[in-house]
C-alpha cells in the first residue's frame, strides 16, 4: 500500500539477505532526494541494509517525483510499451492522476533535452554503493 513502507529490523534484514544471496552487480532504487515518503523509506532501508556488508556494486538511482541532474541517460524508446504496462500496475497512482502521462512526459523531455531525438529516455544517478552511501549521509 502507498505510504506504508517503513525502515525496521525486518525490512533491513530482508534486504541484507537478498543482497547477500544475489550478490548483485547493480541495484536500482529511487534517488535518495526523492520527495515521496516510500522512496525515502526505501533509501533508509537500503542504506541500513548495506551498512557493513563489505560488498561493492553499482547503484542506479532513478527519478520519480523529484527530477535531478543525471550522470547516466539511457534511450528506452524500444521499451516504452512495457513501461506503460508496468506503470498501469500501480493502481493507486493511476486512479488519482495521470501517472502514465506524467512519466511519459518526463521521459520525452529527457530524450529531447539530452539526446535531441524524439524517443524516450530514462535518467539515472550512477555511483558505487560506497559513494551513494557517502552522499546520502551528506544530504540527511
């Protein structure tokens, strides 16, 4: 349910277990400056979950409600229909406002602004997990 995600020992332990089991090379997560409470909680859980884990991997933080200055831009034009299908699964957002239209508008803007083409692009803040944690701490 929307706005119910909380950092607690269970969520941190679950995430830590997943990271240890999977040993990812890349983790995607909402950018730590995103204004939505669930996205902030996801970052709080993530930071606590990777604390002392002794493993380095790349973080690709994406924008949802709070646009940022990206350091990685990916043309996602071929995957736009799949993105729309996935967005429509978020029933609480789709019922309240045109979340799909907002997302497509941002993706179109990013594509035109950064690559000059008429497709769709996703933007990320890409960093090592160690750098991501360091920056998260600065902005708290």
